C-alpha cells in the first residue's frame, strides 16, 4: 500500500514541474511575439488611419463601429482633436448624450478654443436641459467665430426654449445685424416679437 502512495506523490511532482515548464515556455513564446512599442509618429499615423476608417463608418451610419475605431484613435493620440469631435458625435447620435458631453469636455481640456467642440458641447448641454453651461458655450463659440449663423440661431433658440424672451430678442437682434436675410434667425425673431407683443 505504501508503493502506490509514493507513485502518486512522484506523479504529482512531475505534473507540477511539467506545468511550470509549460508556463515558462508559453510566457517566453508570447513575450517574443509582442509587438514593439510604437513611436509617437507611428501612433499619430495610426490614429489618423483609424479616423479615416471611422469617418467612413459614420457616413454609413454604423455608429457603434465608428465609436470603437475613433476611441482607438483617441487612445493612440490623445491630442487628436478631430477624434474627440467625431467620438462625441458618434455617441450623441446613438443617444449617449451624457457620454458625448464628457468626451467634448475632455477634448476642450486639450483645445479650449475649438469652435466645433464648443458648439457641439453647447448643443449637448441644451439637450440635457443644462441651459446655463449651454449658453456659456454658445457665447464662447460666437467669440471664436461670430460669422457662423447657426450658432446665433441656436443660441437664440436656447432662450426661446426657456421662455426668456428678452434675452432671445437681444441675441436675435445682434445676429440679424450680421445675417439680416437668414430665414431661421428671422423666424425665431418673429416668434420672440409675437411673445413680447412688439
């Protein structure tokens, strides 16, 4: 009875040694096949490549796949501002509005003067019902580029939604000085005048 117990112990020791050897062989095989760390330039190039692929998917309304690729682009190059914009847009169109807001905020940490990012963030805040930060970012967007009529109409509309007619009137009048023939701004202004009985 003593002999089988010894054989069992020997078998167990051999099995443990074999597992250790196999583990070491596996570790070194995997380690040798790992890709070397990419240079900064290679990461930027790969990030741009992912962006192009993501833009194609966005056009095809494949938003989930687009989001994955553009997240890779951001991970590869955290200074890729267009990647933040596209990532925010892909989340926004999927109804992930809070996530889109967070992406835009992160992107603005990199470039606080980016027109598109401020504009998209303002729209996102508006959709979340966070009107004060929405107004702040519309104002910032106008400061960056006062020649974009869409910003003026969205900014005025923000105050229409809140029924802050005097503020909407002020923004419409300022915008109409620059864009007297814009039909959207004129329409908003007519609504405001009607509400204020002007």
